[in-house]
C-alpha cells in the first residue's frame, strides 16, 4: 500500500469519526441545554494536559483535543470521565445534572445513541434516494464463480453457479461470504455442468474465512479488453486492441481475469507471451509486465452481467433506509454473538482497532463508500454505547432506570467507583483491540 493510499484511508477514517463523535456529543448537549443544565466543555477528541484549539462561548468551552479517541461533553454535576471529585463534593446547584429529575437525566444520556441511530437511518435514506441500489443477482453470474484456494479446499470449482446456502437462495451474490459466516452455514448448493451438487462445509472453514479477511468467492469475468487508457500501458505497447480476448499467458490458461492476474503476478518485471483471440484469428503478442503485475486494460462487469438496479423516490427511500439501518444493526449483533458463542470464531482473529476500521475505507476517495461506512459505524457506535457498561452511556442509563423503578438514587461514591471500573474495562478493550492491529501488522511485515 502506497503512502498516498494510507493517507486517503486515514483521511476518510478521521472525517467519518469526527462527524460521528460531534453529532453523538451534540445528542447529549442539546437536551442538556433544553433542560437548563450547565455544559462546561464540548470537545472533539480528548484533551489531557492541553488542547489543539479552543474558544469559549457563553458558559461552554468548545475545542479540539490532541488524542483522537473520541470526544466528550462535560456536564456540571455529573460523574464522568473527568472524575471531577471537587465539584461533586460541593452542594448540588440547580443547574447541575444531579439536580435534574431522573427522566430528564435519562433523556440527556440516551441523546447520543439516539442521534447515531437517526444518523445511520438518514444516511441510508439519502443514499438510496440519490444513488439508488444496485447489486448483482446470484442467478445472473453468466460464467459462474471464481474461486480461491480456500474455496477450492471444500470442493468448490471455478465456473460453479451458486444456487443456495443451506438450501436458501441468496439474492445478492456479494453478500454470500457474509451469509456463510453469520449463518455458520453447513452446506452450499451449486450447479456444475448442468447438475446440482451439494457441498458440505467442514468444521473450521468459517474460521478460516474470517481469518483470511477477504472474499473467497468472486465473479468469473472473461479476460476481454474493453478499454485502453494511456499510451504507456503494457497492453498498448504489446499491441492489444479493444475486443481482444486473452487466451493464455506463457501458455497457461488465462481466459478469465482472476486466472490472468494470477499468472501476471508471477511474472512482474518480465517479458511474457500472450495468446489472444481477435475476431476469428489467434495471435501471439509479447508484453513487458510492470511491477504492478497488470497489463492495463479494463473489463467492466456492468457490460457483461445484468445488474439489478432500483431507484427510489424520497418517500420510498424513507422506509427502505429504515429497513437497511435495522438490518445493519441485526447483522452486527449477530457478528458479536458469534464471537462469544461460536467455536468457529476467535476474538483474536475477529476484533480490531482503528487500523482495522481504516482498512475498510477505499484507497481512493469515494463518497458513496465513505457514507456507506459512516452509516455502518454510526449504527455500531450507537449499539456499543448503549451496552450496560459503567462509563458508557448504557451504564448511566442502567443506573437511571434503577433509580426510576426503585425510587432510590445510587450514591455518588458508588457511581464514582463504577465509573473507574468502566473506564478500566474500556481502556483495556481499546488497548487489546488496537494491540491486535499492531501485532498483525508486525506479523505481516516480518
């Protein structure tokens, strides 16, 4: 990965998290102000010892910290990550959080999660309205699937046409790997040479799919030259023309793109022979393969396959966006369940920190991908924050519900200890997840 690609990914990650954090904290800030509760600070990122930028307006200090691990609003009279014991030791003032009725404090605490859920829904709605929805139906894979060594190890072959997973048809082909994992599938049914073949999925396979962190099934695309951009491309210098079909690379079958790429990767910076079909003529060309391992021609799948595309009016996009947000949340919960209950999934192979999140973003700036991932992260942030762990919004909500039901408020000392325990848990998980990223990076590096 080049430095430019790393910077693009990092830029998208920082922008996405900044949007999510600011709006999440705004979800606490607005109801606090509505209930006339004093908000002392509103910060993007944390600011231990110093801040990068700050200004004060009214009673609130706004700023940007130097530690990009989230953000916060400091509400007077609330036991939070600031651990302001001096303030809590003084008599409660009318404008403090602890002086407000429990129902108001509850609304303030669930505000951030509410905003993240609404944001995810709004992003999905606007994306469906603007871009619509396009996917490749599984039944429309004219040339079948392209398999890697992992898929081949269980009996799948290039050219197989997927019929179902555990007997259930999957409409969107690109969701099949995810469905295999979430369902912990036992079988996959394919059509092979006109016959239906049932392929059992052995124990341990799902774990290998997760560990690989890549799609094991691809679309088998013919190696047809559709466009040539640039005079200095290897394909142009070799004399390839639009419409040519690649047959072999150094006498090895390369009729499909994934086969051609495999052979080119073995011959980088070397001169190779390419056999092509041009009309009815079979020709042999010589090409010098660059270090990138590519010839430099483009074969758009949109011209070879029938994609399903649906456009939405704004009215239609609202329920569709809501359903997409709910489905995203359900699938995320299913993934977490696998970590805790499945023998196939190991936390050390599935968890990750900021590096893992950053890798999800494309290496070129793409607004559709950016907003898709931002919506996903917004849903995840909402769910994680509502977990009943002290120091998270969910921990405060749990204690507030207890207070509302029993009529008894937990003591400040208890809340202080709970906050400390919660912070230890959260920082331990943060260090663990990001430590896994560093360990994987070092493992791949050496």
